[in-house]
C-alpha cells in the first residue's frame, strides 16, 4: 500500500486550536472491531467502557518546554526546537532557516552561549553549550512546543493543558495526546472498578510531525525514540495476557512501547531502557495490546497507518468519515476514539 491510501479530506476548522474549556469533557467515538460498528459517546464514559480485569497502560513522559529563541551573531532571532541530549552533553535540535545555521555559528540564549558543532542527515543540528544546561534552563526560557497545525503561539494555559496530569519524566517534544483527556476523577473511577493502571515511558520525538516522504509504506523509516518499562510493569502486563485480561493502551506511544519491548522468542516483555523505530503497518501482528484509546490523527501519517492496522483500514475509513461528518475535533487538542 502507499501512504496516499491513508489520505482523507479534513476541513481546517475541525483542527482543534485550543483544548476544551474543561479537561475531560471531550467527545469519544467508540469503535467495536467485533462487529465493525461505532457509536458516539463522551470521554466521561470511558471508565465504564473498560472490561473488568483490564490493565490500562499510560505513557508518563512529560513535555519539555523545548522551543527556545536565541540571538545569532548577526543580531537575528533564531528558533530552536531541542530534541534530545547526547552523552557528551551536546543537544540535537531543529533550527529555523536551517541552511543559514551552519557549523561554527554562535548564538546567545540570554546568559547561555551555544555553537552549532555538527549537522545530521535528518536536517537537525548538534548544539554545544559553553556551560552545561539543565531542565531549569528549559523551564525558565522555553516555550511549550505546540504542533505546527496549531496556528498560534503558546500561552500559560498550554503549560498545563498540553501535559497529562500524570506526566513524570521530562523528555518529550510532543504530548502523548490520548492521555490529555484524563482527569483525577477518571483515574479514581478506573481504580474503583478494580482496573490496574500501569505506566511506561516513551519520549515523543519531533519525528511524530515529520511527513512520510516515501510513497510506499515499506520504504518509510521511522524516527527513533527512547522508552523505558520497569520490571514490575512488564510482569503486570504479561500476567494480564496470561489470564486473558485486556491490555488497554492509552495512545499510540504506549502501543509502540509495549509492542517494541515484546520478545517473540521468549514470549515476554523486556524491561529496562530501549530504543524503537517500529513502524506498525499492514501485516503487523499485535502481541500485547488488545484495546486502544487514541486521538484522531493527521492524513497520510504513520499514526493513522497504525490505528488502521489495529482496527482494519475499512473500519477506520468509515469511522473517520463519520467523525468528519459529525464535526469531531481533530488532532492533539481534539476528541478521542476508543478502539475495542
């Protein structure tokens, strides 16, 4: 199949530019794979839709305020999106007007000086700071890295709303957006039903926004992202699988983490740190995840390919047509879909 097979017409006014007024009041499209049907609901119903004994797997990665503005040697303002730190304490970053930002150019982030020391094949730059920086640097000078389809600058409200309530470990440049719908009340109700909640960590990279440039799916190479699963969580998930209980992933990042960590030879989930460039496309066999809560994804994206593989392409095509006709809100700050 080609990436063009995953295109659909989306009116621009359905792309959510801001979150709902109150967290947890979004709409929910429930997709039933057993009989190829779907129905409209609200995210407030989600705890009641979970089967008894299920285990809910969240991604607890925290969004870093990774977009920063620096003054160049010539006095111009240059935007940096910092992606990840390297072992030598340099940083990988995307930079605006990239061709002009060459190796050797220096920049000032207020009192911090930095130099581009290398260029990478994906167009990003390697940036070295004169003195080490830490998370306080990003918290003080950074901006929330809203996705490019949100056509506005970030504001103070985004610092909380573009972050899940259970975020712990900083490192993502984009939110694991399915989790943005949850409130403390949702989690309390899920717990009260006796459903286990477990957390993994996958730091979302900027590659999540990069277009698929290859026409054929098999020619596309995914960006690499880092993840971690602790041993207790791996054991909990595998126990649920052995007992025939449903493993419910919150977001495509949780799906990719669990499926990447699964070892076919041993039939177990590997705990610890890992890196994944897993591209879930037609033909992929899901070993771990049984159900998925996710947002509505962009046309011709790897995430749309993933959910279409999980649910079947025909069913997803119908569900997306319904979502457009019923004016669901799309993408990061939009509504949700529960595929069961």
